[in-house]
C-alpha cells in the first residue's frame, strides 16, 4: 500500500538506464519481506502465497529472474542481507541458512531479529547501504 504507480514512475525516471517493474506484494511489509537477492542470479523467496505470486510476476517481467536460481525458504528467512561476501539470515532457520550458503557459496551468519520482528521489521530494515 505504500508504493504506487507514481512511485514506480519516479523510480523509472530516476534510473532511465534500468527497467522498473511494479510487483504486487499481497503480504508482508514490503517486497524484501518476501524476496531478496543476495547475488544478481540468486533469489531467496518465502514459501507463502505472496512468494509464489511475486516469483511468477518477476519471472514474467524479467528474463534474468526467470533464469535465476530460486531458494524457497520459510517466510522470515526470505529477508536476507548480503554484505561483503556474507549473507545475514534471521536466526532460527538453520536449514534455510544452510541452503542459502550452499547456493550462494557465501558465508552465512544467523542474526537474532526478535525486537525488529515485533514491528514487522526484518534484516534489510536495519541496513545502511552506501554506494
């Protein structure tokens, strides 16, 4: 509900060299609550109805997404943060962390997000990305 067609258009105008696709998010706080990309060719997606719908939408809109490797994990483990060759995953999802590490060949660190989860926050909500 926080993102609309006007926002998608503004993003497209800001980055004309890229194609912007609006993706409906039916549950979760935002897109990264359901799918993240620790690598350009790897997507981690939640095993829920929203995850299935978003994956279909992205694969239809982008040949890169369609050709990517998709790792399906429990919903809270889908919001991962990749920084300097390390993937941070919500603690308590050891199987998901192991699969993500195997696919990405990156070191995986589980982090507690108990306090952030109380306000529907996840690991990417706590990130500061500097270009």
